[in-house]
């Protein structure tokens, strides 16, 4: 575990990598948190839906091109989410363990189906042509695709925020998370709402998978690799907090990248250390408030 | 309890008639210890941990490392495994003592992940991807008087059986003691238990730590059974497995549920894994099936509908 000193260029590049990674983590965690917040379900299959998004895009891109694949793959994953919700529905209002185990089983089954269709080996995915190669910031060369990814992630975060804050649907979703009985009493079909949210959260996971694929290369276990940071991000940011999740994602991304620079072997563990420190100082996470979820 | 002990006493002689083998019997006993211990936390305290696989794994790796690198015995590795699992359980428990429900579950997943990455990354100690092999089941006994050769699987079965009997009685005593009753009070209503004057975080911490000790013991025995500690002993699926055993058997409703669950689960897994190479698919679907159709477990089939539903509802 030797400590190595990075050069100035390497330092800047890694910090930027950290922000890109953090934005990606934030998008993954956002869909996860949406489902957690509205239904109280810890959706273990969020990661595998992310993987399905990547695999759909992998198959569709050579046929229909990058942009159509970017649009259609998340929709397909969203439909998978809608189907999954039929099973998950049984665990609403019960101990959180039931929803967790149900989606855990679904994740295992869906991962095995990926192996059956696409095989157990991984594939490297090239970045689309218009963002291939490096971009020059003065004398620092930086991957164009990562910049593109960061832009897309920011756009997604803003769109999700606008949807939740500025549309009547968002208002209903937030009200449903706060007091579902009252929302039902006002004549709103809460069941439909929950199905919709599950589909939406799944589509977000799928979209994250599509844009992450050229960065990580795709393999059946990529789902688990995506969901694990999401747990940490949500705990750090605070369950139920939108901006907390974004902040948590960025913190995890940057801290991971910094550790890649100094002690590469610890890079997968530092986020847990960060989490432990943060819940010692702020038991509900950075921006968490006391909620019905505790 | 007598009948359970009697059943497992004669089990090795019954297994060949139904196409089983002794190895499977040992596995059922080990997982029963794990699941019974875990149920102190889930069934009696009502805390949904999704990370006990980590403590099983800590027990396994520490026992393996002790035997391979430090001492050649049997008892010291086993005790060291239990101690390490208890120690790390107590440490993690400090973070969890004031949490419950979803937060509790999220944190246990995250911490178990951390231990997984440590075991994966620290390959000088744990063998990383390859794991540790060459662990022996050495003879136990009193020097000069007698010694039992545990390499023989039947002898090892009875070695584990004795530990299983001790653990079962111990856990029975724990859940029926005033301490155990307090845990159940916390499960039904933590705020009320607190108002009566119980220091509930301390009780929850103790419950977590005790269940980790049993996880550690099960882990050490598992390593001895397989003569190796592969990286999968630490894997998060182990956490899912143990919860599944508790729920499947009906651990929320009955003390013996986890034992039945462990038996059914391991037999099913053995059956499916010989039938198809895609058994992970069936395994996943089995999880979904149990949660959707029989979440209260096999042993609560005879309970009334309302009693069943009460088992599943989270408490205040």
C-alpha cells in the first residue's frame, strides 16, 4: 500500500474524473432514492436494471445508432421496472426486508438471464464518434466522452428536479411519499402513482447504464458494482434528500478518485470510511431530516 | 427441542435412503447455527440486517488464517474466528444501535460491502480471488486420553452436532431470559420500551453483537467443512441466504423456523444446482416466490390470517 505522489496534470485529471464519476453515481442513486422515498422499498435490482440498460444499448446501437439507442434502451428498462413492480407491490407497508429480498431475488434472476443471452464475458464499448478522443484544456488532455457524460448527467439531474418540483406529477409524488393515505383520500390513484414511479426510477437506472457503458465496459456483474455505491451515496446524502444525493454522489466520486491517485489499493474502501465518518458526525447524512423512513 | 436433537442425531443414518449425503447434513447444521443466531436479531429484536454474511466471512477467514499461518490447532482458530466476528460486529453495531428499519438495512449492506472489499483487496492475507486452501480438520480430543479423527465426515458431523446442540440451547435461554423479553419488547414498540426505562440502543447493540458471534462460529465451521475459505464466503449473497432461511422456515413465528428453513433451503439448492447450470435464475425466482406467496414461512401455515399479517408489519 505504498503512497505515491501524483504530478500536477495527473492531479487535475483525477479530480475531474472524480466529478464525472460522482455525477454518474448521483444519477444512479437518484433513481434508487426515488423508489426508496416514495415506496419505502430498497430496490436491490436497481443495479441490474442499470446493467440491462447498458446491454440493450450494446445490442441496439449497431442497428439504430447512438441517439436512438440512448432513447429506446431506458424505455425498455422502464417497462421491465413496471413488470417488476407487480411483484414488489406485495411488499408495500411490510418490513423493509421483504421488498429488499424480493428485489434481491429479481436481481439474481435478471443477472442470470443476461448471462444466458449475452454470455458471461465482458465487452468493451467504444464511445460514439462525435465525442471520441481527447479534448485539450490548454496543456491538459481530457476525454471528450467523460465531458459529454458529465453534461448528460447534469441535464438528467436538472430534468428530474424540474419534474419533481415544477410539475403537478412531482407534487403528487412528493405528497405520496409524505402521507400516502391523505393522497388516496384526495382521490388520487396511489397504486398507479407507485407503478409510475417504479417505472421512472428504473428508466433512470437504464439511462445511467447506457451512458456509463463506454466508461466501464459491460459485464453481467456491472449491476452490483453500480448499486453498491448507490447505497453509500444515499446514506451519506441523507435518505429522502434530492440535493443530498447529488452531494453524496460527488463526494464519493471525488474521494474515490483521490484515493486512486495516492493509494490505488484502497480506492474501493474509502467511500465506506467516508460514510462511517459522516454518520458519526451527522447520523442522518449530510442533508437528511427525520422522516417516516426511520 | 428433544425431537429436533434426536432427528439430527440419527440423520446421517437416514440420509442415504433419500439420496442425501453426510456433507449435506453438516451444511444444514452449520447454517442452522447461523440462522438461529441471526434470528435473535431479526425475529426477536425486529432489526433487518442485510449484512451478516460479512461476519460469517470474517469468522471463516480468521479461522483459516489462524490455522494456516499461526497455529496448527482446531480450537484456537475456531475461538479466534468467533472472537473476530464478535469484535467487528460490536464495532459495526456502534453505528447501528440508534437506527432501525430502512436506515438499519442500508447501513448493514454498506458495512458488509466494506468487509467484502477488504477481503478481496487484502490478497496477501486472504488469498484474494483464489481464497485460502489447505485448511485441515485436525483431530480433537484430550491429549493422551483420546482423540477423534475429524477428517472422517461422520465424525465431523457429530462434532458440529454437539456445537449445534450447545448453540440451540444457548439461544433458547437467551430469547427466554429477561434480556430476550426486552428485545421482544423493542420489536413490538421501541418507543414504549424506551419510556419504561430500558436503554434500547444498548440492547440493540448487544443483540447485534451476539448474533454476530454465532455467525462467526458458523463461518469457522464452514471453512473446516470445505477445507478452504474461498472469497465467496464473504459474498453478499450469503447475507441473503441466511435471511431467506429464517423467513422460509418461519423464523418470525417459531423458534425452530430457522432450522427448518436451513434444511429446506440447502436441499432445494442441492437439487436445483444438479438439475441445471442456470440455477441462479431458479434461485432468484425462488426468493421472489417465497416473498410474494409465503413471506411468513412454512411453520406459520397453521396460524390465523390476522396473526400472519401482524408478523410482517414493521413496528413503531
